[in-house]
C-alpha cells in the first residue's frame, strides 16, 4: 500500500509501505476512506518537533473494516467506522471513568495518512455507522477522529453548559469545532476570536454569537465588554502557545474555567489563577467517550463540523496537503486514497 | 474594646482598640460571640509571612448585630449572624456567578479576633439564623466563617459528586471539613490522609470511609489500592505546601480533578497534568454562596463541623490560642470574648 512518511521538516512523501496485518486478536485493519492533516502534525513539518528518522504520519481516519482479529466482536468486515486519534480498550478502570485518552492499554497508530491502517483495540476504539454514510457526510465524520472531539473536550473541560458565556481562542479547525461544541452545549454567548474572514464565516455558521478580531489586551477588553465587564465563564484555548494561553487568561472571569486543548508550549501562572479561583482542565480528548453522541448528531445532520475542511486532495498529493496548511492557505486538508 | 493584635512572630497580644463604628451606610457592627484562629494566621505567627507593623488579626466570627447603616435591609440589631472571611456585595456580576470570594467590591476585615467587628457590605455578607441558636451549635456555626466553607469549596472545585472517590490531603481543620463535605456531596469513597489518631477520629466521625496514614509514594500507593489501582477521582489539597501538592498529584487518577484550597507555597507541573487530563481548581472559598445551605445543615444538626475545635479559651488568652495551634497541641482554637 501507499502512505505518507515524514522525512524531515517540509518533507512529507507518498511512499510504498508494507500492508498492515492483524497482529493481536483485538486488532482490525481498516481501508481508509478519508484521512487528514492535523495542526499538531505541523509541529514536525515545521521543524519545531524532531523527526529522528522517516516516520509514517497522521492520526485521523475513517474507513471500511477489511479484517478483524478473532477477539473482535463489535465491528466486522464491511462496516464503515471512525475512531479517535488514540486507541483505547474502553474497559479498563480509566476508560470506565470516561477518560479514554488515558486508557491503561491505549496508544497511537503507525500512521493514518495511509491506504490502510492497523487499529489496535478495535472494539474499544472504533464506532460503526448503521449503514454506509452518504458521501457528503464523510468530512464531518472524519472530524470526529480528532478536531470535533477535541473542540468538544475543550468545552466539557471548561464546564460549558446552558447559559454560560464562552470565548474561544484559536480559529483553526479545533477552535472552530470548539465554537460548535459551545453552541451545542447551550452556551448563551459564544465569542469566536478570529481575524480571518473565511474562518469568521465558519465560526458564525457553527453558532458563534460574536466575533472578536482584536488580540492581546484589546481582545480581552472586547471579550469583557460582551460579558458584563468581567470576562467569560469559560475560555477554550485551542492553540497552545504562550501568547494564546495569556489571551485565554485575560478573557476568563474570576471563578471561571479554562479548557485547554492546544498542545502546551508554555507555562501557566497557577498561583495567580488560584487567587482568581480560575479552573484549568484539558488535555488529549477522550474521543471514544464523545464519539457515539457526536456521530449521532452528524448522521442526523444536526451538526456539520466537516465545514472546517477547505481543501480536498488525493492522498498521493499529501505533500501539498501539508504545504497548504503550513502556509495557511487552508484551514484543514482532507485526503482520500 | 479589646482585640488581638499581632506584633511579630510568636507575638499576638490582647489590646485595647477603638470601638468599630458604622462608616458606610452598608456597614454593620457585630458584637462577637465566638472567633477563632486559622491555620493561615500561623503564617505570620511563624514568621513565614511578614508583619510590617502591629496589625489586628483574625477573619472568622459569628455574633450579634449591634448596629447597621441606613442602607442595610436584611439584618437588624439583635440578629445572630455569621459571615465569611471575606465580605462581598452579593450583587455584582461576579457574585451573581457565585464567585463571592472575588467580588468586585469585596475585601477583608480589620481583625475579627475582637470583641466587636465592623462588617462592610453587611447585606451581601452576613446570614442571620432564624432565632438565637443553642449554645452548643456556636462552634459549628463559626466554622462556616471559613474552614467548613473552605473544605466545601475544595470539594465543589474538584467536582465531587455522588459515587465519586475522594482523597483528602491535610488533616487540619480544613482537611477534616473537606472530608465532611465530600461525604455530604455523596462521594462513595472518602479517604482521609492522616497520621494523628485524634484527627483520624474526627475524620471518621465526618464520614471518611478509609484512613491512609502513609505519606509520599507509600501514601499514593495506598490511595491507588483503594481506587481500582488508578487513583482517586477527586483529590482535595488542604495544605498548600510543595509536598502536599505533590502528594495530591500522586493520588489523583488520570482525567480526575484536584481541588486546591491550601494557600499556595509551590508550583504545579501544569503540562504534565495536561497530558494526564487532570483538572485544577480552587482558591479562596465563596463562603457567601455556600453559607445558606451549610447553615441549614448545621441548624438541623445534620452536620457537626464544630468538632474541629478541640480548644476553647477566653479571647483574653488569644496568645495561648495561637501557641497551642502552632505547637500542634490543638487542631483549632475557639475564643470567646
């Protein structure tokens, strides 16, 4: 089969690789229908994270089950499935608490920007659709592999609920999905912080009640003006940089909550936040916990998170899929084998 | 009137001071029925926090209203009242969110270990009992001024709810009240970490299901053994030192929550906690938000947090009240004028 392999900064190649096979009786092999490039893949593409050796890359996928191990009981060959960016057994004590990203027996994949993928812990990871989904739903289903679940995780972590005010820092695919999550979870004010017209449009389509284009102190002031002068109940930080974290801290009210899902590249002034009674929660998303509910919303066409994809290419053009996101010509690139 | 004044490390004196008077129309003056010494008062008594000049001290009280300003409508002279360790207006946007400790117009008092106390924002701070309470209820009512509300705040901040597992780090008055809070909020496992037999007894009376006497790694291991091997859903950190915070981190499960109420003397590894999806929340307690509910539980004799007081002295013996706590001869000292 062919798959994407990162060789170093700016160098993702479409290469022949061995076909994945069933190794453990709990494995499945999935024939990819769609995969995509994640903002977090760009850390290596941009040379910020190291690439010690050529490595298959990608962690988002949906597709059709091709084979399953003897122990797999909940999915079968021919099923259309989606799974989160980490596999999980869905049975360990941590999974039973709903914290699947921290499953005692979970982990990542050997590259999902590929024609085929080996899925460990298939029963605890994959969720099948009742039938083959309409093709126009594929992008939205694919977002459940990471960005939509991650935006949802930011909102849940920050205790978004009916009537809350929410500000979202970051207008990448995750930030936009966080806007959608906040609106779905009943927030009465949903402020998307974005300077890009195309992304503002998606945010509004996802349920943002307000757009704030300012950044820094001006951005925090604008958010406070929309929230009785005190800041938002919940701020969803979907970038991870030091400046994004500072922006989030500037936008949250005393006693409020930060939901963090941007990969951390900076510290937090926890003792200042203590005196302000500001909560902090977040991390890698518990996709498997959220997948059934979110898949239902997608299949019912209640939500359309697939709007975050503004570029679709063949898997063979994976290099351009990365370049377009790196150069911010695309919010998020979808690839199909 | 007479009041406690701290002059420096180890030096708290009983001194004559001017009688407090109504300054603002929103003020009340309360004749103290009982006050007490807080673990946080010991930071100055022990020379860890500075005492730049002789300063009236104490922030916990209950008593009888003696006078009110023209704008006060909810309490009147003769009412028995209790208020939190910070005053609050209960009307600003932050208070309306329930975050009274961060009230836009709140603050502290000019010393509550005193015969009389001026209470700013009387309407937004004081809660009156329906009638004069029985004398044996005074200690429990007094805990609502700080330690019981602070233990409750730790539990609420850590999302303690029905069926959760909870570990409490710290067996001072706040830690013991946190045990009581966790039990009241429906936790199914409540682990009190304590090496002191007297304090263990109070913890058990307050609803602890288990006592862990070990500390450090042995303590974390013991907590994990009681929680399916993964750690507690919620850990309430009621000390504030670096080692107590490390203990809390060692006892919490991935995806769980830390409730912090110990005054912070150390940092937190927020990025490690990010990967573990562990939430952090806490700070000064929102007493006014919790007071009505907790006062009802005390008056109905459902809870008896006054058990944390194991020494009662006249206010004139305030020096000994401090010394006994400093030398750990007492968990908490109550003083009466």
